[in-house]
């Protein structure tokens, strides 16, 4: 399956935070084509193992979370409208007039209604609509709505994956299904390269609600090296240039205090040698990604962070470049295979 089709398939899977069971089976099926073993743990982290060819293989963890932001029903009013709150980092100003799927007793098509400007008092016309003031309309009255929907049901955004010019794609859940695509592309690359170490390719859950899957995975696998693949902010008008990265210019290699200096330097050197396009992402703190968990788990796991630039993060139109996904995949695979041959001079945190 080409990366383009793989990304479409991954983004079509619904796995709103806490409802990852069906998605876990689909992702397990994808990973099984490239791994020696695949299992799903009790919390629906999908763990694929590609065995190394070395006599005494070490364990390398490469992870990408697959949970998606969404909504959760908190009430049903007397007119059948659904009240809701966010699951993960949902920006309220992007929700008005959004199409959604309410995952009740069966999937229901709904819309988040928006009051016409004609009915908004002038003093409120410039004010943002608060999350608690929005409602989902599924077209039913209260009695039918309550038969089909319960408090606690989750809601996902309806938005197709769009193919754009210049090898770019947009849609919901590019954060972080694009990194799961990179995980699969990495495994494809490893089929063509001899690697000494065992590689655990893990699609993790609930990064958006406290890095939960990463905590479980680090203690479960106890790796010798961890590589977290995630997205970073794509460059766009008015975005700070030191916090955003242009699409199509390569994988962003993070440099920061919690990340292994030795492995980061070697990874950058390899990217140059292999002519893999890359950018440098300076992270002053904990990165806000699964790398923060791995670097402080156990006795401290040497950790790398590779990021795919994504525009419009935490909306239904997140945009990535297939070229950057490929660059992240190639760099991760080749670093796993060739890191022992690299000159790893300098200080390290491992």
C-alpha cells in the first residue's frame, strides 16, 4: 500500500480518546504485514515486533500515538439537542457548523448548529462562541434522541482526507495518524536493511489525554533506545518562525535538554550523509510529546524525537506533506540500522 493510500486509511478510522478498540484491530492488521509479532495490550496500544538479526539484540522502541481529539456528550436537552465537551485539545472557534458523527446506539450524523448573524445582538457579534453554548443537532426530538444517545457517547468530526497539490494531504487526525504512517513506512524500509536490534513499532493511545499509552509502553518494553514520532507546527502566515516549520522541507529533528545529545547528533550526521532532508527543532522544555515520558521512565531511556510538520493542528483540516512522512520513516529506519557505525562523539545523557 502506498503511503498516500495508507494515510487515507488511517485517517478514516475512528478512535476518539478512550474508544480505541476498533481502531486497534485495524492498525494491528496493517502492522502484521511487516512485523514478526503483533499484539494489542489491555489499553489498546498496538505493539509490533520486528526481530533483529544480531546475536545479542537490544530493544529499540519507535512509537506514534493514534488517538484522535473529539467530543463527548454531556447531556440531552428537552428539544433533543446534545450538549458536549471536548476530548483532547479541541479549539472551540473551529466547531461552529461542523459536521459530526455521534457514536450512540448506532452512528448518527449531526451538525453543530451556528446562530445566524441576523439573530446575534450587535454587542455579541464579535465575541467567540463558548463550548458550553454550542449544541449538536441530530434531527430528532428529545424522546428519540435519548433512545439513541447516552451521556458519555463520543463524537467524531466528519471530514474526508483531501489530496492537495505539491504532495500534500489535509484532513482530521493527521495528528498523529501521519506519524503512524511513518511508523509503517519505517518498517517497510527495514525490510530492505539488515538491522541488529529488535524494533518495537508501537501505535500508542491517549497521548492527547496525558501521554497515557507512552507510560504503559515504556514500562512494558523497557527499551534501550526510544524514538518518538509526532507532529510539530507547520509554517503558516503569522506563525512564529522559531516555532513552526515549512512543509516539504524534511523531518524536524528535536534538540533539547531531555533528549539524548549523543543520539541526536548522530541522527543529524546520518541525515546529512544519507541526504535525508531535515530541519532542527529547538525544544527548551519537555517537548509536550511522548519523548518526555521515555526520557524520564525507568532509569532514563535515551530518546530521540522526530516530527512531521503539520499545519492547522487540532482542527479537522490538518495538513502534512507525504515527503516529510517519508523523510521521518527513512531516518528512523536508517538510524536503527546504522547507529553503531556512526561516530558518536560528544556528551550524552544516557
